[in-house]
C-alpha cells in the first residue's frame, strides 16, 4: 500500500513540476502560460518542445502584442493602430499615425488615462505618468 502511495506521489510531483516548467517556457517565448502548463504536464519534455515550436510560428505581416489589461496575445496587421482584446474586450491604441521619430520612438496610448506616451521601438513595458504599468510585449 505504501509503495502505491509513493508512486502516486511521484506521478503528481512530476505532473506539477513538468507543468510549471512548461508554463515558464511558454511565458518566456510569449505564449499563454496555461497552455504551456498543460503541454508540459501531460507530455513532459515533448510538451516543452511543442511549446517552444508553437511560439515561433508567427504569421507573416502580423505584429504580436499583448493586451495591457489581461496579457492575452493579439495578432495585428502591420498597419493597424489599435485593437479590441478578444478576451477582455478592452480597446487599446498601439500606435499613432505619426510613425516613429528620429530617436526610434513610437506613440502609444495609456489604457488607463488615455494619455499618449512615446516609447522606444521594440519596448515591451512602460510606466505612464498616471502610475499605470503597461505591457506591450512587441515581437
């Protein structure tokens, strides 16, 4: 009886450990953590490989951003200046019409106070003067 419980404990610990590793890998490559947890928990090393490979199949001509409210990944056309999140339905403006300036900064609009802020090209996080910490997570 004790042997069965010990084996069950090892299986549960492996499930949780592999799932957490899968979630951390998914977060690092820009995928959703819960999907990474499931892949890692059920398939282990194979699942971790799937998580890494799934994240690299970006769509050509699309820009990948994350919603600053719920951090759900969004795939936008290169010309789009805003989007409505598919998960939380919040509207976010990602870019202004003026394009980048001489220093390579672009305009974004703070989702909390609606103030336009200049951020560096490729920047993923910024803090607005209103105190809102925002995550663009551009790829």
